[in-house]
């Protein structure tokens, strides 16, 4: 489960048990849906206002080193290890900061620590895996229409026990 506002990615096992959580980087633009036509652009063609991590539930595909959850003609949106990017992006420093205010820098992919990919995603990823991205603009019932009627909470709650298994622990202020 990706929490864009909180700058956190949660990983759950098959039985629903929380495996770990980690700081994560998300799309630079605050939005929940891709702009029409942007999904088929290459990275080089993507404008700043099109760098969006879409909200919703997605079927995960690919290898555990790069979990793809949205595939398009010229690009994919995935969960993968952070890479250095440009010096101005300071991706690793953003992951290590104590707040989520600077965790918006990617083209739409979710960037996480390499150790999280190796020790959490790789051993637990399967063809049945799902990626759920919480909305930050749209209402939950609009993003997830199958929710029971009357659900209007638009905040993402931290799962019970999450603080006990935080990936990176207190170093990351989670």
C-alpha cells in the first residue's frame, strides 16, 4: 500500500500481516489520475504536471526487483530501488529525511531503499501481488468504488503494529 501523503510504502504478506514499511518517493505532481495522453509518452516527453503516481488498486507484474503496476505503450510505473537521479533531485537524501514533505520527485514510479527491495519485496512478491495506492485528492469511494456505502474517510490510517516493524526504524522518523 502506497501512502503518497505520508511518503511511505507498506508491504503485507499473503495472510494480511504487515511485513514492513519504508520511506518512499512518489510522483512529483500531486494528483490521483494520469492526464489523458500522458500514459503513452516517453520519460523524455513527460511534463512536470504529468509526473503522477496514480491512485487505485493494480495487479503487480514483473520481477520482484522491479514490481510494475501500470504498463503503457512507451513507459511503465513501478516500485523499484532508488537510483541517484540528477544531483538536484537528492533522491537518497529525500528518503532519509524525517518528513514526507520532500518525497515527491519521481516521474510516477515509487522509489524505495535497495534493502527493502532485496529483503522484503524479492522474497514475498508473487503473480498474485497487488499494489494499492491511496488517493490524496480524490475521495476513497471514488478511487475504490467497491468500498461499502457510506465510507467517506479520505485519510490513510497507519495499520496497527506498523510502528513496531518500521523499515529503517527511528532513523527515518516513521
